[in-house]
C-alpha cells in the first residue's frame, strides 16, 4: 500500500431534503455540479461515487439499484468529457457522506 493524500474535494449538494433547492435534480445532474466545480480549479480529478442510500426500505433499494446502472453510465460519460478525470465507485454503499473520504482513501492507497 502506498500513501494517499486527498488534497481537495468538491461534493454534490445535499438535495433530498423535503424542501431542498436541489430536490428535483437527478444524480448525474448533481454529480456534474461537483465535477464542474473541481474542473474550474484546473486540477486532475479522481471522482468517487457512493450510493448514499442510508436507511431506506428494500423496495426503494431495488428501484435505486435499477436506476444506478443508468446513473453510473451518465456520470462516467460526464467524467470522460473532462481531461484528467477518472471515476471510481466506492466498494460499499455509504450511508452517509462522511464515509466516502475514508473509503476513497483506502481505494486510492491500494492502486
């Protein structure tokens, strides 16, 4: 394992609150906001995508899993259109955003 240092981040907006301003955006649209924000800084990017499902019912999880394949492909296309960007999916579904940085650190350290 090699050392991995995360030097900057740009995350998606918190959107799915009952009256959130971003409530109607799709996952790829929210991902595009974060990818653009990082691109404006002119840095290379390693995009980490987590599930963020939290505590939802099994029926909702089944619907989300079906939608995730399409969303993943869209986010991958967004990333491929930007020079220096690469995409990595977190190995486990993260229930909260605070779990993504440690997960991505471990993934990067092993690559």
